């Protein structure tokens, strides 16, 4: 069901700017929470209700170690109730770093003369996908600079190419996109290629800060970027991802901006973003980021917990920008997706270049360079259930339909068994050493906690996987 302004007797707010800095700062500056109010807000979230802007401000302004710990504990409990212990895994794949924009914080910016510009050929893209499949990856996010070469037709072509690559039992079952904002027709073209989620990060929601960072190219247009996912929804892409780059402006404002963006999408399209990302700015070649708004580790941990509580049913993505020790802790506070085995340099999955060459082909530097196998091994050691599940997208459980399943909590009937089945595939095809034993123990432990009828069907499917079948799901 789409937005109907006549039925609701309110103005049509689709594709209209929706960020009011004064409103956000007023909430931040005037909300003075006490301990009881903070606890009431946490309790509302644990009842699986999305928080209002004012309630989010209560958590943002909660000071003191004790309240911060209560917020994180609430987020930890909510994550367990909604998502269980599963963690979805993916890998980013940079297709090209040509770019017409000149963003102060980005290694791809046009003024960076040290950058080695590269767009993967079809054969090179296939080689990258083969290398990823040989490590067990099933979910990719394709990343593109903003350039006329990366047209909707080019993006759609590369998506179809990726889906067509099969290596042994390896295949990519879901391709997400992180690329420039498009017009409605452009989004329709990309949608027809069978993508999953289309991500557009606002970077900073503060208009004046945005203007200061973005010096040239189409990306200078704050409103065009802000309303990009409205156009995606109008084009029929009902799975969209939002994000902010923390470190460009005050982290409190950015958290509020993300929640406001969520509110807007829900009000206009009856479904919020499928995912929220919250990367922290990192260094890159020929780049010295301003430290004024640097987000400290303690604030970062708190903001992740706040986002989990504010939007209970939205996936939270934590990337390899963060060091392993930070990722290990923040996973507890509501993260549902992480990347593993990440390489950001163009063409580096299939071809390892020298360190200097690699640095000149990457957008920024990562802090977690572990292999996918190492990430999975640690997840299993920490009692998580690694998942490569893509069933919802192929079963039509997206957008509003996803909310119909997830909001009442029924999604755990699909997510846990599907996570188990994809982990069983990984163990059979790519598992090595002690990880294999850990994986089967994790599967048995999770089967024991499931409803008997679902567990029985899942065991039957595991048996079929062991005899060679693949891509079994609920």
C-alpha cells in the first residue's frame, strides 16, 4: 500500500526534503532525561515499538556510565528477541572508482591526483566473483563511484554478470548496490536486474556541514541525495539502505537524522529502510580528516545501541572500517550484518598488488583485514550463528511483506533455520580445521532450541545438503 495523501488528508511529502536542523537541535538541546524516563524508553523498545524522535533524544542525552550501560543492555536484549544470535555475512566488491565528485573525506575525489582510476572489465569482474565464491561468499554489495560511465544500464549489466558466475558449488545469491542516486527511470532499470537492497548514504544530515564537505559534482546537491530513496521506492525498489558517515558532524545529530529518515520512509511508503549503516570516517591516501567531530569509541558503542532501540526491525550493518576488538563488542548491541574477508582495492580479490598500488585504488583504509574463515571462526567461538541467507528476497518477503513477517516476530521461524542451512553449506564446501567442528556444534545447539517441527524439517534439509544438494531454504 502506497502513500495516499487524499485519504489521510495530509500533504504528500514524497520526494520532498524532510530534515529540519532546527527541529533536531531543539530536541537535542531541550530533552533532559532522568533515569526513569530512560528506562521507560528502553521498555517501549523492548516491546518492539519504534521510538519517536523525542524518545531517541532521551537516549542520546542520557549521560553517565550507568545509563549508557542500561542502554547497551537493552539493545543486547532486543537484538536477541528480534534477531536471535544470527549474524549475516557479506562482502563489498568495488566495480569502479571513477568519480565526478570532490568530497573532502573520500579517496575517490576528483582532486586526489594519487588515485589510480580503474573500472573492472567484464572478465575482471568475473575473476573477482570467482575468487569470492571460492572463499564461500554468497552475498555481495557492488560499489561504484559516481560517474557517467556507471549508468543504470552499466550497473544492471554488472549485476546480471555477477549472478551468472558459478564456481563449483559457489554462487552469488544476492547482489546489493551502493551507488549514486538515480532518477526514477534509472532505479527501474537497476531493479529489473534483480538487485536486493539499494544503498545511498547521506554522509551527513546537516545541510551546512554537507555543503562544506561536498565541493563539486552532482553530490553537491543535498536535496537530490536526501530524496534519492524516495525515487527508488517510486521505482518499485522496496528494500533500501540508509547511512551516515560518523565523524563529519556531531554524532548526536546524525543519529537523529537517521531516525528522521526512517520516519519519513515509513510515513510515505509504509516501510522503513531495510538497513542502516554507521561507518566512522577513516583515513585514505592524500586525506587528513578533521578531528573536530571524531566519534570516540564509547560514543560509537552507545550510538549503535541507540539505533538498535530506536528502530527494532531494521538491520544494522557494521563494516570492516572498525577494528576486530570494536566489532567484537559492538556486535552485542544490535548489529545484524557484517562483512568478512573484505578488500576494498579495485581488483584485489583475484589479484594481490603491492601495498602502495592497493592504497591508491581504495576509497579508505579498513581496520579488520581478517579472512572470511577467520571471521566465521570467531563468530562461532562467540556463540553467534553465521548466516548467508538470501531466502526472503527470493520468496518475496521484502518491503511491506517483510514487515508483515518480522514485526510480529515470526521472522525467527525463517531466519534461524535458513542460517543453519547456509552454515551447513559453508561447512561442507569451505570449512577447514576446528571451524568444522565448531560449526556442527553450533548447528546442533540451535536446532535444540527450535520448535520440534521446524527442527525436524531443517534436519531433513541438512541431510540433503550433506549428500550434495544446495540452496535449500524456507
